């Protein structure tokens, strides 16, 4: 295909590079554009061939209609769905950062008998995708359906997060901690006062990967939630789009509201997103 | 008293490590005891316990339980006690004329999905990564564009594409095809027609996921030393030869990882299929996946035993893929 150096790049080639990238970026952005434009248009003009892209008759009516129609006990409340998703993401991310980093520290820096066996177990459990435990979990916790805590609890401890922290902690030179230990700091103090502040990149990338996964979480809520009062936002999106007769403008407005929080996080913490994903490949 | 000198010398101590306050002689009383004064084992165990307990409770035990349940005839809400079934659930899944149909179809669908998505998505991700791996202005902006769909929840991706692929001439894609073919094409029912339903799922899944693989491959590409390309250019290697002899060997490990990741993800497909069957008129038979089958079996039919057997088969496929990847990687590490 093409070289990866910038050494022999003529102005013509540079122009071609930009042209190819622009066309591809445009194609990639089309569905996103459609989402945003469509959410602002009257519903009968959304599904209307190519003119669905045209920014005509723009208004925020669809947004107010979504908020108005999801505003009673029987349908559930939009802001409640949103709040539940935010709460679950908050609990899973902060809880996960806490327990998984702590475990990784205990498994990488403190020496104890059985440590290697436990770490091997973590590595093995990393191979088990959530999908392969969803059915037995659904059976085991069937009497806990429609409770909030069961939506969060299974995702706090995460073998892959432990692994990511473990990899990072091992790259820190031990001399720093040894110095602290000589000064009399115990392992807890060493961890929280010295190791955690030094590991911001690891915390950021684990937090972002966890948030991303949790925000879109769908399979587990499908199994565990039937009551609108504990329904997270992506599941409600599925319910909302399936209602008859369909209202496409409102569906897209709902979609914008669903993606906005994660899009905002993405815009501001883009670097960490990309690094977090890239670091997940260190595995190999 | 601040932490000792080596800390400041260390490259990682960009921000000064917070001071460790007054040295309090720890455990002065216990010293007399013969117990090892290093109590790291206790702290290590305590620190690991919450996460490890969570993993055992929510991964290890349920997984073992899935295997056990798959040997029983157990139904949710049934007044009858579960009965031991041996391998009957597996026999039914694979050979029972009434029950094996949907399951085998699901396996076939997943396989089709994987066979198309793994090479296409990997190649596309590699192409994008190569395009982005150059010193151009605004390269970060382009990277964001390709990566953006990754942050979209799959339920939303399904809904957007449901409108793009809508049947009749109202759908965006049909309308576009109609325009470029002077009215000869168009008016296809992309999601509902068994011939195009899986292709539709494949396209929207690649759109959503390719940025993820692209970023991983880009990180791999950036680790190839630039001197290798300079040397290749001195040797008058063409662009294809550079790709073949510098780029590909340089990212082999990353590429294998990406292929494995994509194939495992291909077998986990669920959200988009569920959403589109639920409200988008998606052809169920042509797109049901193994996970979709497991969920409907457990949830709609309350047949936990059979759903567990499907889960176990799913897990075996994932493990097999992982083992194959290990096989492929190993010879690379030795040379």
C-alpha cells in the first residue's frame, strides 16, 4: 500500500493523503450526522430517502417530546433512566478502580505464598467472557431481578482491569516504594500515598474502558430488568424504538441523549480513550 | 522527612512523591515473637481479597454452575425438581430434529459473521492505521472520526442503521442506490430479506468496531523504528515491499492479537441482533447468534439447562480460538 514515513512526501502525495482521509472520514461520519440532523427534524421527514440528511425544519421538538412522553410511572421517567445509567457507571468505575488496583498491587508487589496461584486464576478468569456466565447468573440471582445493586455488582471486580494494573505496577521501579517502606510506611500507606498518585495513566485508561463498556451495557439488563423504575438507558432505548407506531425523530433524539454523556467524555479525554484501548493490546 | 534519594532519581517520579511522615517504629512489642516481622503476606491477601472474591463469586462459580446446569433438565419457575439429564441437552442441541435447527443455524450465522468480519475489519483497520501513521497536520482529528463510533452504545448503532437500511425507497441506502443506478436498484428490504440481513449486521458492526482495532494497530505501527523504513528506501524497496517486509513483520504480534480479539468478539454478538429483531424487522432466522439463542432459551422459554449447554459450547469456541492464537504466536517469539 503505502509507506509510513513522512520522508519522501511530495505536496501532491500529501494532497492525496488528505483527500483519501477526508473522504473516509466523511463516510464514517455520515451515520453520526444523520443521527444529529434527524433528531432535530419532524418525524415524517427523517425517514425520507436522502433528504433525511437535509437540515430542514429544525427544532428541539423531538427532545421535548421524548422527555414529555417518558414522564409517568407507567412509562418510566427519562431522567431516571439516565440517572440509573450514570449511577451504575459511577459505582462500577470507582468501585472497580478501587478493588482491582488494590488487588493488582497485592499480587504484584507484596510477596506471599499462593500469590502466583491467585494471579494465575485471575489470568484464567480473564478468558471467560461475561456472555458465558450470563445464563447461570440470571438463574442464580433470579429473585434479585429488578434491583439496582445486581446490575452493578457483577462488574466491579474485573480480571482484565487487575491485569492492566498489574502490568503497570510492575513497570514502576521498586526503589521508590522500598524507600517509603524503609521510612516506615506500611503497604497500605505505600500503595495509597505513593503508588496510586504515580499511576494516573493506568487509572485513567482503566476508568475509561470500564465506563465505555458499562455505559453501553445491554445483555445483563435485558435479562435482569423488566421494571421501568430500574431500567438503564440503553435498554430503554431498545424499548422506545420498538414501540408502535414508531416515531423516528424522537428515537434519534433519544439516541443523541444516550450518546451525549459518553461523547462529552470522549471529546475531553480522547487521549486516554486511545491510550486505554491501545494498552489493552499489550497482552499478546 | 521525604522519601529517600533514589525516588528523585527515578524517571517516574515526575511529581514529587508525597512526604512520608514521621517514622513510627512499627510493632515494637511483636518483635519479640518469632513470627516473621514482614507481614506482607497478610496485607497482600487482604488487598487482593475483594477483587478475587468478586471474581470467584461472579465469574468462577457461575461458570462452574453453567457446566453443572447443562447436565440437568432445569427450568425456571417449574414446580418439578431438576432431574439429571447427562449429555441429553448437548445431544438435543446438535442432533434433535426439532431443537437443533435454530441452534445450528445460530452457530452457522456466527461463523459466517466471523469469517467475513475478521478479515474485512482487520484489513480495514490496518489500512486506516497505515493512513493515519504519518506526519500530517490534523491527523488526530481524522483519528477521532474513525474512532468515534466505538463510543456509541451498540443499541444506538442498531437504531441509526435501522433507519439507514429501512426498506422501500424511504431508506437512506435504498434512496442513494436508486439515485446512482438511475432507478434500477433500490427498494430492497436490507434487514428483512434473508439474503441481506446478515450482511447488514456485518456492515453496522464493522462501522462501530473498526476504530478499536485501528487504534491498537496504530500503536503497533508506531513501535516500528523509522530507521527500518529509511534502510528499506536506501535498498530501493517499493512501497509494497516495505509493507511486506517491514510493516507486516513489525506488527505481527499486534496483528495476531487483533485477529483473536475480533474473532472472540464475533462470537459475542448480541445487542444489535436483539434490538433489530425486537423492533427493526430484522430477519430472525438469518441473523440469530449463539448468544441470542442462549438468551431466548433462558429468558423466553425458561429452559435454563439448555441455555447453559449453549453457554458451554460458546465458551469452548472462545477457548479454542484463544488456543489457536497461542499456537500462531509461539513460533514468532522464538525467532
